[in-house]
C-alpha cells in the first residue's frame, strides 16, 4: 500500500486507548479551557484522524508563513496550507496545558488537549499576506478569505492529543471514516490501485461516469467517493442529503466491491489550487494512489482558472514531494452526438449545443418544481431524493 505522506507509518493524533483517553478527559476538566473556532476544530479532527500526517499539532507563525509562501515548513516538509489554531484570546501562555473545546457540539465538550509551546501575535499584515498566498486573492468577498481574516490574531502552536471526532461519528456513523479506517478497508478489500473522488455536492451522471473513466483508464481496483462532511457555504446541499444521493447512485449503478462511499470531517476552504494539493496529501494518507482533479476543483466564483488546480501540481509541487498521482479531468457531459458522457476536451468536433449542459441554478429550479432533470444529466433515483429535499425547503 502507498506510504503516508512524510512518514513510513500513519501517526494519527487520536488517543485510541480507552483508559488513557478516559484519564485525559478527566484531566481536561481541571485544565484551563479554550473554545476553538470551527476552523481550528476541523484541523483537530483531521489531525486526530491521521489525514494531516505527519503533523503533530498546530503550526507556529514561522511555519505558517513558510507554508503559505513556499508550500514547505521551515524544516522542509512539503505542506500546502497552514494548519492553525488562531484565537481572539490573549490570556493563554506558552508552557500551559489546555483543554480545547468543540464549538460545533452542544455543551462544548473537550475535543483535544494541547501543550502550548508558543503564543504569538499575528499582525493583520501577516493575515492578509497568508490569505493572498493561500487563496490567490485578498478579496474580502471570497468566502475562504472572509473566514480566515476573522479567526483572530493570537496564534497558539504545539502538539495535541485528540479525544473525539466532534459531531462527525455521531451524525454520520456509516460515512465518517478516519484515514486509518480507510487504509484498513482498502487492505480488507484487496485493492492496490485506488482512485479518490472529492465531492461536496451530490453526484450526477457526469460525475459517476468520470469515476468510471478514471477507474478504467488507470486499471484501478476501486474508487473511494470521499465527501466533505463539515461546514460549507450557504446554499450548498447538506451532507445527509448528499450522502443519500451518492449511496443510491453507487448501489444502483456500480458493481459490488468497486466503490467505497466515505466522508471526512473538515470545513471547506474554497482555496482552489492549494486545496487541491491538500486533498492530494490527505488522500495519500488514507491510502489512495490517485486523486481525480477536475475542472475548477475546490474553487468558488471566478477566482481561479478552470485548470489552475491541475497546473499547480506542475508548477508548485516538486518532483517526489507526493507519491499520490493526479488523474486530470475536464468537464464531463452527455454528448447527444455519441449518446454517452464524454470529457469535453476529447470531443473536439462538438459544438456547445452537442452537450446536455444545465446550470446549477436551472437544476435547482427544476428540482424545486418537482421536475426531474433529463436522464442524460441525472439518475432518476438521485433526482427523486433531490426533488424531495428542494420541495421541503420551498414548503417551509
């Protein structure tokens, strides 16, 4: 199986020993507490689950600035996006051991324990510089920039011990998996060449066929549809609806033991190219050998070029930095000429009118009115789930 990023074995920060975890939870009750923001909580979950291997905790300012500028920590580890615990609090001191509390679960239970090795003031200049490097823009309207700029100006760094996985295991018990869970399942299934497909949306026919194309062209043993379960932007479809759509599609249209449906707990960054590289890092950590990177991967609005998330692997990822490989995809759509889904770049003789293309707004309108999109766009079983969801919204 492919090695994790940066180490020979996966080193998740979740404390798996029940007795040790119970002792730490008891200790946490007597420690000073910090309620995390959602971004720092999501980072803790990813560290706990082994997706952010080989990191041992939150980065200090020097590493954060280095990663934002060069995609490397100061000691040379390739890493595409700073992993931070920024806060507004200014009463925490280096050397303290503190309980990190979860802002996304009622009662704010302890999520992790942190040994604070550094407390640093981060200037607005630092924040703006990092935002521009990570997101490729400093536009305050960009949802990633808007979130990042409001996290706080006090940076806490140091190792953490993770004690649970927030709301992800309870709300998505059949879908949320850690990187080590997925590695174990890949081994159990006997897969070697494994394609990962990132999604934050329900999958329509074009996405389904893209997974099939990648599997066929790479002679892959299996595909992991790996969906984001964390915070999205307003208007995105909730994770439970997305989960139902994807499972229905897989159950009806893929052979047994060819596709795994899984999810991870993280907040969408909308960082386009940088986020695509982060996706590659943590898909390698979970055991995938290939990641499908499509048109406008992890993008938002018109901030990125359609293939910037592919060219970054040529321009900013040094040879040998990652073992995982990228499957480069174009927009896929149904060809009325060929009566099948094709990659648009592979049909140079087609006009735009030869493809069945529907905007997200148009699909939303149709579903809300109880009109199923054409079967060349969406599987009827998936359309039914989405129609029920949108009509329930309109009824409120």
